[in-house]
């Protein structure tokens, strides 16, 4: 059994949709940050204003302040970001201070409240989670460390269904990783050295969200393709 012309047309149409989605340039007008849902940690304080950063803090200070995370959104005056192209969401800060009594949080959620010029709705919130591996400050260290011992921060994309309409497509924001400067590679983790305030760039991208009808066509196309392949093997 050969692939029918209709199946081939469906595949071509889906490819065209993917290509056209990647060509759109999406303008961000403003972004703000909201922290919530810390897991563990004592004395957790949310959404503290710290200059341009919005902080979440935990633990008992030993003189240098609580530990925690902060986020400073990148809010350029007018920049269009093409879909599927990495761009700087903002600066993530880890306050890696020794804490006394109490415990550190193992994870915390960040909502990026974003205004997209020309999007529908204009304001949309995208949810992410940061996982914090607070290590004992005793060698040998789990991660590369200049002072015993660095902690590691990773992330999860919580909800890729929150989306907005722009032009003829629907889009969401996906986290890609951390980068210390424009020349460094994007990494899925951030190793934060002990006893200091450490900053790293947080990068993401706009990705197209397939419409329900497109998903049905894609599933149908895959099923027909699989059936055709099986028939060829049998024949």
C-alpha cells in the first residue's frame, strides 16, 4: 500500500504551518516576576523588592542574609523575538548564604507575567519551577566548586498550554537554559558558588502551540504512515 496523495498533502500542510510559525516576530512590551509554592524551607518570604530584582528568601540568616532566589526581567523598550529563537528573559540570582537554624527550600515556582504587544490576551502568565540542590559545605563537593561547596539550580517547564494568539498562530514561552555571557553555551543547570550572590542569564523562546485540529491531522498522518510501513514489510 502506498501513501495516498491526501496523506502527502496533509504532511506538506503541517510542515508549512511549522515553518510559518517560526517566521513570526513577537514583540514583548514588559515582564514582571512572581514567586510562589516553595517546597520546604523555613521562614519563606515571597516577592521581596530588591532593587530591580524580585526575591524569594528562606532560612535563618547568620549575618549575610537569608538564602534564596531573585529574578530581574529583561524589559527592553521595543524588541521583536522570532519564534523558536533563544532570547534573554532576564537575570536569575542565587543568594547562596550560609543559614543557621531552619532549612532551605528544595524548589520554588516562578510566574512570568508578560505583556505581548498585539497578542490576545495581551497579558499572559507563564509558570516555571526551579529546583535547588543545597549541598553540604564539606569537601568532597558534588559540583565544581571554588569554595566548598557549590549548589546546583535546574528548572522545569510547568505548563506549555498557557498561550496567546499572535497573527495566525498560538504561542507559549519555553525555558531553554542558563548562560553566563553571550559567548558561553546554554546549559540546563546553574552551579552557584557558596558564600556569595551569583547571577546568570535565563533564556527562553516562543514556541508554537498546535491547534487541536492540527494535532488530530498530525496523529492521523502518523497512523497512516505507520500502517503503510507495516503493509510494506508484510508485502
